[in-house]
C-alpha cells in the first residue's frame, strides 16, 4: 500500500487556474480506509465540514498553517539553511566562473511557510545580488510566508502558483521536503520541467530513506508536534521517502543536466544522515562546482560513482 499524507488529501487545487477545489470529507475518509489507514481516516473524520460534507477550507488552512509552523522547528534543528548554503555558495561561484552574468535567482519550489527563503533573506548568507523567491501551489501557506516576511521587512518574494510557470526563469531551483510527495512518474516529470527550463541547476533536499528515518521522525513529531495530523504525516513522509537510486534515476531524466547526489547513504554515517540533496547541474558546471567545493567534492557522486560505491 502506498503511504498517504493527510495534508496532500485535504486540499485540492485546479492545476491550470490555481483555483481551490472543494474536497468531500467522506471521499478522503474512504480513500484512507481503502489504504488500510484507519488512524488517518479518524483524524480526517474529526475535521469540520459543511452540510454537504465539504471540508471547511478556512479550518483546513488554519490547521495546515499551524502544523507547518511547528514543522519549522525541524528545519531549524536540521540547519537546513546552512546545509543549502554549503552547496549553493560553491554552485554560485561555479556559475560565475563559467562566465554567466546576470541576476542569481533562487526559487524555492513548494516553499510552504517560506522558512528557507526567509532564513536566507534574514542572514544574507548567499551574499548580495541574490533574488530570493518562494513559490507554492497552496495559497494559505504562501500567504502566511509573505505575511511573515513583511513583518520582518525581509528582502524576498513569495508567489502563489506553479514554480515552473513563473514569468522569470530561476537560476537555481531548490526545495526541502517536497520530493517524497511525488510518486515515481510525477517525480521524473518534476525533474524534466527543470531540465527543460533555462535554469543552470537544481538542488532538492529530502528525507534520506534510511531504516532509522521513520523512528527518528516518530520521535521528533511525537515530542514537537501537537496535532495528530502533523504526527501522522511526519512519519508517513519518512516512510515514503525515495531512496538514493530512485532519486538519481529520476533526476537523470532532466534533459541536459548532470545528476548528482551529495552525501548519499553509502558515503555518510547512517546515524547522522537525515536530509540529503539530489542535484542537477548543466554539464559544463560540474568541474567548476567540484573545484569550488574543494575536499567536500568527494561526497558528490554521479551515477557511475554511485554504482561503484554500491559494489
Ligand atoms: C510539504 S510541503 C513542503 C513545505 C516546505 N518546503 C517546508 O519545508 O516546510 C510541499 C509543498 O509543495 C507544494 N508544491 C508541489 N509542487 C509544486 C509546484 N510545482 N510549484 C509550487 N509548489 C508546489 C505543495 O503545494 C506543498 O505545499
């Protein structure tokens, strides 16, 4: 049975117009029962709905904002901003060294409450002349990201919509905790959209699919998340995380991008591996990226080194 996350099921958006679609509570409950997940079905059955059985969109939005607010602690504890800068800093150097000028535009796909973009804006960790944009299909989450950024007067932007149909092309696409939401065919589509765009690179962090990940996720979400939805989805995320080989295979379908994994399972301590990125760079950027990374470049594996490490 595929692992389902409640948060994926209780909102629906028209992919063309971005318009919110009604979601019938009984449909979601039925889907979760059919998937053998009675606990998740009970959580959804407790959510408010109108007389036609349609989930109350306002209540759903408030719940998702509250769960994502708690989830930001995980981003803080896992130092997601610092991890990203460790790679994007050298990547930016490599892009400049290869003679690319113009703005360095970083687009966070599925930014949620925008923790990463707001952290980058608040710390200035990527240096000046970096355009920071967070994009999400969920209007409530990205609206809250925008509100928080304005409250702190941060130099960044949040956009409601599909990250791959923005009027301005990204220099680099990034994301955190998004890849596991896509089943395999959609995952390849996700990478193909970036290869087909004018972007120079992508760098997507997600939960490392180790045997310990569901236990670690259970402990964190039990200790730190209050709502049962957050606790449920946290563990389901870890269970459905894609393994390294699947990510590399999917990233390899992006046209004219060299797929790479940083710190995959075999070169990292499984007790310390929580998140790791899959990266794609235009082929001419690999050498300058490795040079800019210095000693850390040993941890950056292409498909052939990855296959070698498996033997
Ligand atoms: C679990 S959330 C991740 C939130 C955030 N990155 C974090 O770390 O808290 C995944 C989000 O990806 C968004 N999403 C998926 N595909 C997208 C796309 N093509 N463009 C914009 N947002 C997308 C969904 O709307 C959802 O809110």
